[in-house]
């Protein structure tokens, strides 16, 4: 964490190294749209947007992150430090890391394919509130 809360690593959305958003202070509220843009820009800086987007690759990458979380659970490692914890500005558990990866992949995918994720979440969450318990009989 930066002592004054401001990024010293870089400027601009999704600067490399700390994941801050430009001049915003660490921990300051961000909109879903800001996170979406930041996830995309960081992914682009890392070389993941060097070709035309292929939706199946984006979907597979989100699935891959969920699978990594499942494997950590199977190994009994969800609450253990993740393999990158020592290199992070704040160590994460495997569960925290994989949930973050799933969300980051979803944000990047939304930005890539022009989805207003904040609006979609608001609409879908409202709809889910109208559904019967377990959506009418699902077991899980």
C-alpha cells in the first residue's frame, strides 16, 4: 500500500504494479465501468489484446479461473496463501486470488465485447429477486 494512498508505480488506468486507477487513492470507491476499463487496459498492456478477440477464448479463460479455484478446494488450499502471495502488495489466499481472477476476466470480457456490465448486473440482480426459491426446484 502506498503511504499517502497515491500510486507511485505509474499513472493512468490500471497502471502496472499496483493495479490502482490513475490518481485515485488506494481503496477509493470505483464504478464497475472504471474497473472494467482498468481490467481491459491492464490486459492489453500485458499483451492479451494483440489480435482480434475470439469469444470462445474469453469464455474458456473465465472457466479456467473457476477450475483453478475448484482445484484449490480439492487440494484443501482455499484458505492458504496463493502461489504469488509473496510478490503481491498484500498477500491473498487461493480463494481470494481465484475469485479476483474470475471477476477481472469478466470485466475484461465485458469491456472487450462492449457490455455495460454495471447495467447488466443491476438488471439481472433485480430479475433474480423475482424468481422463486432455488429458481423453481433446482437442487443447487
